[in-house]
C-alpha cells in the first residue's frame, strides 16, 4: 500500500471515531432530556422543542422574546413545585365524591368500584368483551360540568373504550339506561385527558345501551 494512503487511513480512523463519539453523546443527551420532559410535560409539542433547541444552540433569532420565555418557564416551575399538593387534593376530592355517590339510594357497586344507578331497565342481551356496542351518553365531571355528549347513537368496540365502561356494559342488557360513576383509575387516571379531563377525575355518565353485535 502506498505510504500516503496508509497515512490517510491512519488519519481517517480517529476522525471517524470522533464523529461517532460526538453523535452518540448528542443522542445520549437527547435521551436524558426526553426522559425528563416526558415525565414533566407529557403533552409537549416536540417540534416546538426542537425549534427552540436549534435556534438557541445556533444563536439564531428566537421566535419568542426573552420576557415571554422567562414568564412561561417561571409558570412551569411553579406548577411543578405545587404538583404534589394538587395531586393530594385531587385524590382527596375524588374519595369524598365517590363516598357521597355510593351512599345515595339505589346505587350498586359494580366490578372495579364502578357505581351504577338504574334509570331504565333493559331486557336484551348483554355485550361480550369484544362485541360492538351502540350507545347514547352524556358525560359529566364531578363538579357537574358536561365534557361530552352523543345526541345521536354511536357505535364502539367494547375493547376500545375506558375500563369503567367495559366492566359496566358487560353487565348491562340492551335497552337499559344507567347512571355510572367511574373512578379515575377506571377512566383516565393520573394523566387525565388533555385540557378536558384533569388528573384523578371521577367521571359520571348517563349511558343508554341501544344495541350490541358480535
């Protein structure tokens, strides 16, 4: 092998190793940042995160002014600091709400702690675990505010709905209308559902089962 070619190979090997090390380091930093942000901000817009990271790293003009950035970060830090207190308050409020609902006349406790009150009896078949169901429903939060409603009949696969619906509907005959109180553990749990349903929220449904098919 010519001497200059051997020398070139000797030079390229360290450069290649250095590039690989730089890539792996960048990736590792991204992994650690992603893991932390996943826990802190589960609904974070990743594209906006990457835009901000790129612009700051390259010292490019930023899309937000410094005052706005500092205000948002301070608000975020305050929310993190108050998170344990908010969680305990939400858990306590849920337990109190469920106890009050359970004490009402005509309420039965179903599987997994779902509370049921019969509004209208039904005489049809009960859905199987993987059946399709046709329902009408109205959904409320514990404070009585409505978060969802289906005025027209809707079809769902039973294995695609929240756990509280699955356990209740398998005991519900076609034609029945029930009022369900579903603990947060059988609904959207500690994460909630965006801005619509806060974490640790029990849900109340007036649910009518119209039909079921295998």
